[in-house]
C-alpha cells in the first residue's frame, strides 16, 4: 500500500463527493416516501441504509488503493465475476421468472460483473489503444469480453441487466476509429439480431411491454398499467409537485414498484417538474464531471476507467428514466442511488470510488 | 509496475480525450430529451393526468337524500323516512371470519349460514369493499351489536334512510310504494337525470309526486388506495331532503273507512272492496281505501321475491287500487242519473205514476223487479227511494240507450276523473254504436232494460260514482279529485298548492238535480228507503244503494245466501252525501261480494260520514227507531231465458272503455 500522499488530500475531488452525497441523500429521502407506512423505518429503508453504509466503505477501500494496481486485478476480478454468474446459474433458485440472486437473495452477481467488465475493458483498451482500432475485426476480442457476462446473464433470463451490461461495454465504442461504412454494417447486423430476438428470444410479456411504450392504452390493466400509472404520477406532479409524502399515486400505491423501478416517478409526482429537473441536472452534472475526470486523468487507463464508470452510471440512469417517462419499454433497470436495491447501491458507490480514485491521482505520479 | 503505463501527460492530446466531447454531447442530447418529455407531461398534459390521478384515488360515495314526508291534511305523518341500521363487514379486516359470523348471528338474530352466504368469498379488490350482511336492525339488535362492536374487527355499521309508512296498510294504494328504478324507466325522458339503482316511487302518490319527494342526493369524496381501501375523506356535500307533501286525506276518515272493512263477526275473513270520500266543494279526496291491501313497508328495503310473487299472484289482487281501477256494474246507483236524464228530457212528470206489478214484459221476455209483489203505482220520488226496477225499465226504454249514455257521460261516467294517480280505469258507458263496433251486432232493446238499472255492459269505478254524486250534491259541477293540498320544501317554502279544478258541468238543470237530491234524501232519511243504514245521528244524509249482479241467476237460484259461493255473491254499493241540505262530503262504498247494497255497503258509508262529522260511536247500523230497512237484493231477477249472456264484473269488455 502506498503511503498517504499529502497531495491526495489537496486534490481530493469535493465536487464529485458533493454531487454523489446530494444524489444519495435525495435518493434515500425519496425512498423513505416511497416505502413508509406503519411504524418506524420500513425494511427496505433499513436495508438500503445498510447498503449505503457498506457501499461507502467499499468506495473508501476502492479509493485508497492507487487505481494503477487495478490493471493487474482486472483479469482475476473478471474471472471471479464470471464464476459467480456460473454459480448463480447452477445453484440459484428461480424467483419471479429469473435466476439472479445468490446467498439467500442478498447478492446479485450480475451487478458485480458490470464493474468487472469495466476493469477488464479498460485494461484491454489500455493495451490496445482505441485510436488504433480501425477495423471491425479489431472489435472481436472486446466483443468476446462483453459477450461472456452478457451471455451468462441472458441465460439467467435477466434481460434488463443483460442489456445494461451490453450497453456499459459498448460505452467504449465511440472511442474507436472505425469508418462509418463499417458501422452501417454493424447497424444492419444489430437490426437483424433484434428482429431475431423479437421472433425467438422474447417472451410474450416482454413483447407486450415493448408495445406498451408505443401505445400505453393498449391494455391499461396489464402491461400498459405500469407505464400509464407512471405517466399519471409524473403528470399530476405539475410544475412543483404534490409535496413530499403527498403524492396520491405514490402514497396510495397506484404506482407499481415505486421503490425500485419507478422511484423517479415518485420524485416527479411529489417534487414536480422543478424537482425532476434538479435530480436529472445533478445526474447530468455527475456524468459530465466523470468525463472531466477522464479528460484530466494522467494516463489512458485512468481515462478509460473514468469513462467506464460514467457508462456504469449513465446507462442505468438513462434506461430507467426513459422507461419511467414512457420512452422505453419496462425493463427492470434500477435508477442508481434512487432505486431500492443493495447490490446496485454498493456497486454504484464502488464505481464512484473508482472515479474518485482516478480524480484524486491526476497529478500524482 | 506502474511505470509500465503509457502515461500521457496533458491528456488533451490523447485520442481518448478527443472523443470525450462526443460522449458529453450524447449525454447532453439524451438529458435534453428527458427535459422535453418532462415538460410535456408535467406542463402540457398535467391537467389531464391530474384528473386521471383523481379518478384513481377519489371514490364518490352517493349520499341518498331522505325522501320527503307525506302528511294528511291535518299534518299527521303517513309516510316518512327513518334511519335504518345495516351491518356490513370488510372481508379483508375479518380476523376470525367463522367466530365473527357466529357472534353476529347471535347478536342480530340471523342464521349463521345465511350470513356466510351473504358474505360469499370475495377476492382481490373486493376484499376491501363492505359486504352487507343484514339490513334494518331492530333497536335491540342494534344496541346489542354496538356494545360488542369493539371485539368484532372488520364489522361496521351503516345508516341509510329507509321509507317508513307509519300506519302500515293504511291508504297503501293511495300512498303507493317505492322500488328500484327499472331499466325501461331509465330510458324515458321523465327519468333522464336518474341513475341506475336509485329508488323511486313506483305507484300511488309516491310515484306521482316523485320529483317533489326526491330531494337532492349528496356525496362524499373518499380517498381510496390501489386496493380500494378507504384511507380518508376529502369532502362531503350534504343531501337535501325531499319536499313535504300534504295530502287532502283526512286520517280520521281514512281510519274509519279502513275499519269498516274489518269483519263484523270475529273469525270471518276481512271484506273486500273500496271506499272513497270526496269533498263536494273542492274535489279533495278525504279517504281512499281498497281492500284487500298490503303493507307498503314490505317494499321499503327492496321487496322479497316471495312476498312480491304472493301479492301479484293473489287471486283477489291486493295490489289493485279498486277505487280507481276496479270496474263494476253500478247497479241501482245508476238510477239517479236515469232519473235526472228523464227530468231533463221532459219524460218524467213528477206526478206521473208507473204501475209496478213486480214484472216487466218486453217481447217474449219478462224482467222482474227486485220486489216480488211489485211496488204498485210509483212516481219518480218513490221509485228512487224504494229502488223500483220496473219504473226505470220503462223510463230507460223511453230515453233509449244513446240518450242514456249521453247523460251517463255527462255525469263523468265512462271517462277518466283525471285524478292524479296512475292506472285509472275509465269504466264503460255502452252505446249502440259501441256495440256495433265491439261485437258487430245491433243493439237489443232488452239490453237497454238492463242498462237502465246499471247492469248489462255498464262499468263504473267507485271514484266515478263519487264524482258523479258529488255533482248531484253540489249543484252540477264535476270536480276533478284533488290529492295534494300543498308541497313544502325543506326551507318551509310552499312550492306547489294545486287549486281545485272542475271537469265541467252536468247537462242537467239545477231544479231537476234538486228533485233528484230530494229523492236521494228520502232513500236514507225517508220511510221505506233502502239506505237507512247509512244514517248518522244529527246529520241529514242523502244517498243511493246498489247491488250489482256478478253472475247469472243460474249460479244462485234457489240457494240461501250462505250457500252461494263468495265469488258468486253480488257486489254491494252505497253512495251518499251529507248534509243533505248543504252537502260537504260524498262517500262511495263498494263491498265486493257483499250482497245487498243497503245492508252491506251503507254501514261502511255511515262510518266514514260519522268520522267526517265527528259523531262518536255512531250506532253500527239502522235507524234508532222505526222499522228495519228492507233487505232487498235489488237485482232484477231476470227470467232465466236462454240467450241472455251472464256478465261478470271486471270482464274484459272494460278494455273498450272510453267509447
């Protein structure tokens, strides 16, 4: 372990800490409104607070070790993550149609694999600079790296997390120098793959969910129900919201899975347009700040790690908010720091720790 | 190790750093889209979505308005609305359903199995909706239940307005009954602003005064959660009770009229028939009784199917208001109109006498007078007083059926009295043209003979007779029967006070009516009159008896009264007004299968008149002194010849009324 450098303190990234602290607090305050009822703190609230504490500890540990050591750790961590995914497939029980929980439902290995994927891809692109990637065939290896966890998660029937992992992996794509004609080929392939997925890979309920985005009135009591209720909650918030703990959609439980997937609807209902914009603005600022950290990092590995962390925060946030706003299908993607979920909370804070790590060491050699 | 990194100082010149603005632009674009979408939902569509959110959580509970009271003319309550206590359970809140139902069954005297059936097995959202187990608890049941309610989780009580007819069966047909609005009614313009499930007046005054009695329903906006469970109340609009309707009815007279149908001898069945009393100056309906009757309270909470079937299928038709819908041959009460017609047409010279030998021959056939030995020479006065059939056979033939019909219609027979009640029957006044049309046969003279004494095709409702005799009494004005004195809204404002209305005048000069009145007084007050049993001490009464044949003589010939089947016995009529010198009130009574009018119906009239004049404990029947009245059957004992069709009261011919 390197000695604590005084410059580490001097360069401590207060902006990042402040952004994450505010978002975390807002997330917890919002979760309280979404889950309260009965006496004292709800079980979800208590577990989320514990996950927040654990995540903070993990983030501290992640921050303490110079990120340059993580390059060596990347492959073992990735191997462990893949092992956990395989283990899950072998021993985890099937709950609600998917098989994604280990250790009595406390750990979701798919969440761990997202961060492991960032590490291993950062290591790969550090060794094979994306600026040198000019042909599609140069993407075979990173493609395979991404395909491993995604394939295992698909096998767990957890489509939301699989998609998320795929997208996090693809965060690095804009960095490569492949001509647009090649991208057209990729796009064609992707469309073909999507068509095949639609025909063979999706369960009827999943197709319904996708169609419900196009036309929420299709079947308002089944798949369209969630989208409809979410729209009602958001719209009835108006400009300034119904007030904290005053949202009827939330408090009277019309909003489905309001503490997990639809946590942002609670924000929108109770805090209105103003509150929603503040939360989205904080998110955007956090993401931009992540890019600033990437840009100012002293080496490619740091920059690649920072971009990976931005991907880890960006994709779930975007997918979740798009789903909540009725712009994307209902897929079980939680909003980082807002949705109830221990594994996601810990991994998100760990990712933030990684970003802090890169940020603090930008002037340290 | 660390040295192995390809560090790039001032990362801005690295290829990675070059691409970072692209990523930033992507992020900015997507968040801009989110901002636009939020603006769309929370600014442009917010009103619509807020309404939909309200539809989610606001349940409006309708608060029924208490129906207005119905009072008699002195302000005594006939129909009111009282709170009824119902027991409901919220299935989801029941901790021990079986134990709770057992306890309930003991507390409110209901069968536990019955309660279980009422509860059913609700699932899903229905588990949060109250299920009614019992309606209208008694005071004791309610007291017992409420003292145990704390231990019965999930059991709640509910208070609803319920119609209550204070006097039970009294004036049931007049007051009418209430019931849930029917689908066909909902489609009519009259009920345009009604909703399914609403309870409305379905007959009688309840129906006629529906809009006045209805009031305005209020509502309570409740907050419910996604499961439908009530979480609180937003606001409440109090219901406005309906207006109070004061009837022209006089409770004392109504009671007397109802009591008159009780059996005179204990153990005999109650008598059937109808009584109506009108004020001859205003047309006010002072009493209206139809028997057999029913208790309208049975309808108040939704009538049980069995009770309803029983009422509908009863062969004596308890739901029918005989006063307005019972068509009966008027019998000898008709003679007053024949006499008036004869006077008006100049056919009756008061001094002229007709000899009554007890029979009357027309062609091959012989018609009998009710008095076997005959009345001897009779003038008009005596013919009415003693109800001589032969005199009126003669007069009727001289008038002819069409002139008879003209006068009968002139007295309001054969057409509606325009009483504001539904289902009034018009009766039937036969004419030669009518018979031609109805049977495609020419009118027979023999039918005129029957018609002259109110038999044959003639059909009349008790109300028509009361209105017609009212016109004789008041000097010739046919009054439209009035039921409602006034309507007062909950603030005490009189919203309606219908004035008396007339239907026109009878086509008979006042002096001729006076002559008829004189004879009618003789019927009751004079010697040998058939109506002496309607006398009231201290009041001079004028009236006319009638007995209308129900079946042909072949069913009754040679039998004693007790041996004739009840359904074959004659109907008894009596119509009277009083005081004879300055008439105020007219009473028409019909006792179905009661036998002779003077004997069976006159005492009914007497009791109603006694109540009007406040004469206490009037002697049951007959004059205090003097000879007993002749107990005449009054039915013309026709020779039992061949082709004469027997006519039964309420025959289908009534459909052609209104001729």
